[in-house]
């Protein structure tokens, strides 16, 4: 699993499980979401995006199945 500390106001951490292709996004407000079936290239693009919240909203959120994680 790779870890990345993003430079955006609302994203606290980004975690990626390469074997499962699960992208986990934790926000500063305490919410956490898992996005399923995310290719490594999309994770890589997210970590390089100048505005990661914008990238998440436009390239990931509605393109990959996701669920809110409540027990973490």
C-alpha cells in the first residue's frame, strides 16, 4: 500500500492498495471513502495533480464505485 500526503485543503491522506485497486481518501473533517477498481495510473495522476480535490471530484468520484467508511 502506498501513502501520499496531498497538498490540498480538504484531503488529509490518500492510500492506494495496488493488489486490490482500492483508493482510500481521508478528509480533514473525518470522513473517509474507498473507491474500487481504480487503476494505478489514476492514483498516480491524483498524486501529481496540482489541485487534488478537483481531480478527485472530476476524474474519480463518479467514475469508480465508492462507499463511505464508517469504522476505521
